[in-house]
């Protein structure tokens, strides 16, 4: 059998309906990790769905309990030769809230529903559909090679990604030897665009910054006290404006990343950020001056205001509020100094005349990426182009945050992410979906990558 046969088998998986039936079965597990009542569903997804799927591929698997008790893990492996390359693959089976009753045409989020070229359902894009594509591609390659992969494969499935992967680092550190590999290759997040195969090498980091202004208990009549009582909401919005301006540009140098290198600029030179008709249009005159949209999104830092609170917006009283709060998020790239960031912001606000603002941080994710010079990147890009006839976009990092640092830093692996969704997939919202044409192409891309991995006698140099 040949590479072309493996790709044809992967394509047939979706044409026959087998892949969609499998995905529908997995979507039906209500694996909302943010809901404590779903603990048994999280475990059932691993025990009843994933373990049989891996057994059918001749993988050995075992459940690993989470140290915190929040969500279990599954480790699976298939070893063919001590001299063959080994790939570590990742996926997460947990999802966000299903948001029943909010989906278009009253669709059931726990069923994979086909409408035109879309397949709706919670987890179709994030992440059940994506790791299902990778498993189906492994199956196609194994069948084409007569029951062999040609390489060693390890897989880790977690059930707590949507609550911040609280135990992933500990589980990987404790199982470092079992997870030893030559390459980490997994799928999550969106492509650059639906029609552009994409590789990203890591992720931006993220840290939430809470700003609190507490001046007094309760509100006071705005007529009787206006002009003589400080307004915490007014203070807060003016303080935020010293951090980020009205065009989304960072004003505090401490929030900015190092200057973009020529190497990063060259990789992003042919990357166009072009939303489709059903995606939001890019804002004009927004973001750091002198950068392209791709450089702003994938190679720069952004500070976003996620939430503001003062008084009661639904039933505003004619009163000066006693307190105001804001939650901001800094998305940052590799090289950004985040140590001491809270103290730096506090000192800046004091200098700007806002000593009354309390600054604290929460929910931090590290930034990480594989070096552009890794030979695995050239190997993967050539494989994708051979399969699709299209040069993939190679991005320094995903725009959002993933636990990539666990694999790149704790396990010390070169990391390549091959996403199978697209920016308009409604991830984390009602109407989450995947696209059938993209899914078919993704199946062929992964079959090609896995076939080419089996053709390697040793890791590329």
C-alpha cells in the first residue's frame, strides 16, 4: 500500500459517514468540565469511548487520576520499534457549557447535526472533532500499512482543559518517562482561514489583571454629592486609559514584547488575516501602529478589557457608586517579562495619580513556542504541501492560549499544532461547528503527516 492509499482511506472515512457517526457518539457525552455534576461523564468519555478506540488501534492505555481530583487523564501508547520515531499527541475531551436553548433552529448541542457544509454540536471544533480526526488518520495509515503505523505513537487525553488544565503539568512531570518522544504534534484552535492549512508552533500566554477601586460602602445621591465625592468608575476608566489607549495600543512599555525579529516578520510576510462574510470585520486604525494584522495577532501583545462593573447597569440609580471593578487580560508572546507585572502596573498607576486602585492577577498561562530553526517544522510543512498542494501558513504561535509550555518546557519537545477548525467556528458559544470540506482536508493532512512519519528512519536533522 502507498501514501495515496492511506489518504484515500482517510477521505473515505468521512464520505462513508463513519467519521460523523463516531463524532456524534462522542459529542453525546456531556463533558462540561466547569460543571461539577458532570464528573461521571468526564470519566465515562475516557473509559467507554476513548479506551475502546485506542484498543482498536492496538494501543495500550491507562487512566491517570488527577492530583486535585478534578478531572482524569488517559495515557495511551503503541510501540513498534525502539529505533522508530515517536510522536506524542494530545487532545481534550471536556467542553464548555452546552448552552441548551441558545442554538440556532433549536439544535441539540449534544448531537452532531449536519446543515449544509456545517456539522453543529458542542465539542465538534473544540476538541472532540479535532482529536477524532487525528485518531481516524492513524486508523487509515495503520490499515494502509497492513496493521502497522511505521512509528511509535503516544497519546494523552485530558478532561480539564476548559478549566485551565490545572493538573496537566503535574501529570506530565510525573509521567515524563512514559511520555518521552521525539515530537509533539496535536490539534486545537483554528486555522488561519478555512482554506489555508496552518501550522502553529506554540501559543501566546495570557494573564488576567483585576483592577479594583473601593472607596466607600454603598452609593450616594449624585445631586447631593456630585462634585465633592470621587467617583470610582471615573477613576477606573481613566486609569485603564493610561495602560491602553482608545485604539487598542499599549501605553505602558512594560506590557510590550521585545521588538519583532526579521525571522518572525519573514514567516508572517505571506499571512493575510481575512475574515469571511460571517466573521467580524477587522477594525480600522486599531492595534499597534506599523504592524500588519498578522503581526498584531500572532507576534505582539494585546491588553483587552474583558469586563467592567460599577453600579447596576440594568437599573441605574441616581447615585455615585462606592466601588468599581474591571477585569483585563494581557495576551503576550514569548520574550515578554511577566514576572513582577502586578507590581509594575501598581507603580505605574500610583505615578499616574491612581494610588487607590488595587491590582491583582489571576489565571495565568505561559507563552511558549518551538524555535523556527527546528527541522521538524520544514518536515511538517513539506508534508502538508505534498498532500494539499498548498503551502501551509506557519505561525509562531496560536493567537490564544494553550498548555503548550507543558510539552515544550516540562517534556522538552518540539511542538507543532495542526488545527482543524477555523476562526468562525463559534467555539465556546452557541452554534459551535466544523466545516465538512475542511474536515475532509484535515483527515488527508494528518494521514499524510502520519505516513511520512512512518517513512522516517530517524528524526529529521
